């Protein structure tokens, strides 16, 4: 099988997802080449052919331009499988390619069997096994699903691609995440609030438990989106990545984006009314309870010794 | 007159306890509470805000699915959409993203929309493909994963959310399609008078066959519950006793109270 990996590069860096693509290719046991709009100064740890376009000329974000270059490489390589990371770059570009190639696209692949791909459904409560009927398949890989083994250091064989024209979408730069706020990465204990807190006033009980444990309070995405907590307290893919000694997830269902930000915590306690909540997958202890009852009681027990 | 479309999907409440259906290819759809896909709530809100901003505009809400999806469409009408187009398909759960996109694109070709809003993905299927595919089929630009949106004089200026919390500043001209990320705005709750008004709004239904659906490119061969990993302890019971148990666990298993 011939596989083409589509690497990801942003703000002057080749992203770590490239290693996951390479891991996926080695699990598939195919012959892999890589496409990257990036830079010679930061190459992926890859030993195959690397079709490299200079991002300085093409633009880091230029869907029409990247699409045109990638289609040229696909025409030359004739792969059966084109692999993207399931990321803001991958899910934007992959369907543009799949349509032109009349290829089925299977998104957020977490595993595979001999002739099927496995993807999550319903906030990871279900798995769906998918069979593709087209000659060429496009997939995007869930972040973290194909964790790379220790890979020997390698240098790709570079095949340079000429620049592309600007497309219909203008890209004028990046806005950094809001600076300042709380550095959660230093906290030994984090008590985190999810949608289950119900209303902003209940954040104070989360904060009280965090203080009783000499820790910081944090929040999952819905709580930050509702402006109940500031963005610097958000744990997850688009917030902070944390690894405290103790993480208490209160009313957090456990979307993959949240788990990615906290799964390295040493000990995880989840408090949730939903016994099937995906947070249970990473929790050492799941207390099935209404956090609004349990959290104040726990705070009281801790402070009274 | 600006012609705006918002595409929505009806999904089960994600807190539901899911069971695999008899065919083994999706979830059992009885005994579920249905709601609007959360991403689409942001899409509807943004579309309504745009309509309010430009004044001379008409907003259509489109939904594909069985009869029950009309209830979810009524919420979009109560939020401020002017009329609804229901594409009736009892088997929508077996369609792949390319089919759904082709049907939407076929509808759009008949109506010339200036701007199309969709959620960036659905909560149940999560392919994150349909919006981009529709735009590509129509040959118009698409901006995805938006957390900020503004419109002036035929130009959309927006911010795309990226991993790590930074954002890409992007723009394009209409006609265009945008896919909405969580947090883009604050979706409004329909008021009672607006819920009443929505009942009188036009809600047309047409069968899927009217929109030349293509053949499936992919098929679900099985749906199953993921294996439970690890041996996480599950505690249930009286909250006061749970608090006692958790305190002991924190003392025994961690050093944070040492």
C-alpha cells in the first residue's frame, strides 16, 4: 500500500502530529511519503520522500494553495491512502482533497482492523467501524491515538515543490492566546469545573475545594465559553495542558479535547452524575453524584481534617 | 436582499445512555432526548445576528432527517430564522458526509445564497466534513472553526481557532460558507412570544430523492461500546459517605494532604 502523509507546520515549527502520522504509516505497513508546507530548517524525523513547499512563499494558511500543491503530489505518487492529523489544519484541508479525488474521507480515526477504520461517535461513548468503497481513502487521525514509539533519528529525502498562487482566502497572521492569568502547569492540585456546575455561582464551591487542597481551580471549555471562567483557566487542547498530583473533575463529561489536556495527571477523581461519562476512562475514581452536593461536603471534610 | 442559509442537525443529548440498534450500525433511537447539535446553535445565532445587522435579509434553516427533526428546526425559527426547509430522510443516519453535502449543495444551487452557516461538526458523527464539502461543491470559499465572525460590504473577517489557544486571522468575500466552533457567540434562548411566532413560519418538507443523492462511498459495518480501559473505582451512594471515602482515597493515594 502506498500512503501519503500530510504534515502540519505552524508559526515556524513542524508540529508533533507529524510523528503520529509516521507511526500510523508504520502500523499500516505501507510505503509512505510525506507532503509538507513548511521549512528546511525544521524537518520531520522521517526517512522517506518529503515533498516540501516553502511556507514563506505559499503561506502557512492558504487552503487553495495547499490543495493545489497536494493534488500535484498525489497525481505523482498515486497513493491509496492520504493521511492528515484531525486538527484545525487537517479537518480544513482534507475534505477539499477528498472531493476532487472522489475519495471517501473517514475522520478522527482511532484504530484500524485489516479492512475497516474505527472512529468515535457521541463524545466517545460509541465506536463506529467503517468500511470504505472508494479506490482512494482520505483519513484524519485523532490526536494521541497513534502515539509514536521511540523513532530512530532520520532525515527525509527532500523533493522541493514550487510556490502556489494566493487563493480565495486571505490570511493575515496569528493572534496569540491571551497572555497572563493563571499558570495551571505549576499547580499540584487542580479542581476543575465542567458544564455540570449548572450556573456561574457554583464556581465558588469549586474554588473553595481547590483552596482547601492548596490548589487552583480550572474549567472545561463550556464553562469558559459561557464566560463563567477566564480562558487562562481552561484545560484542554485549546487551553492549558496540566499534570498535577491530583486532578478532580467536577461535572466534566470528558470530551477528547479536555482529556488531552489532563490525562497526564498522577491521580484523577471524577465527580459526575453520568456513570457512562467518558471522563471515567481516565479517572482512578469516579464518584457518581451531584457535584453540588458532594463538593461542599468534601471541602468541609478536608478542612475539618 | 441578502439570502442566508443555516444548516443544522438534530442529535441526541450526549448525556444519554446509548445502546446499539438492532441492525448494529448506529445507536438505538428510541428513548432519547433530541436537541440541536451544539455547534449549530452557534451557527444559528451568528446567522440571526447577521440578519439583524444587515436588515434586508432572509434567513432559511435547512435540516435533513426524519420527521422528528422538525422540532429542532422550530427552535431555529424561534431564535430568528425566517423559514425552514426540511429534507425528509428517515435513513439520514446511514448517509455519509459526501451524500449529505451533495444534497445540501443541490438545494443551495436552486436558491443562490450569499452566505451559508454550519456547525464545524456534529456531536454524534463528528466528521467535520460537510460544511467544507458543500462549499467546495459550490466552488465558493469556506472558513472553518470560527470563534469570531464579522461581516461588512461583502467581506467576512473571522478568527479560526487553532490548537494551543491561538487564532488565525482570515477573511474572504461572499458568497462563502463558514463553519462555527463552540464559543463563537452566546446562543440566545427563544422567548415565549418568539416560540409562538415560529409556529406560523413557513416550514416546507421535500423528500431526499428530490436532491439527487449520490451513491455511498463508505458504510458503517458495526457500532459498539468502547472497552472500558483500566480499573477505575466507581463509588456510588450517599454524598456524605462519598465525601468520607474520597477524603480517605486522597490521603492514601496522593501526597497532597501530607
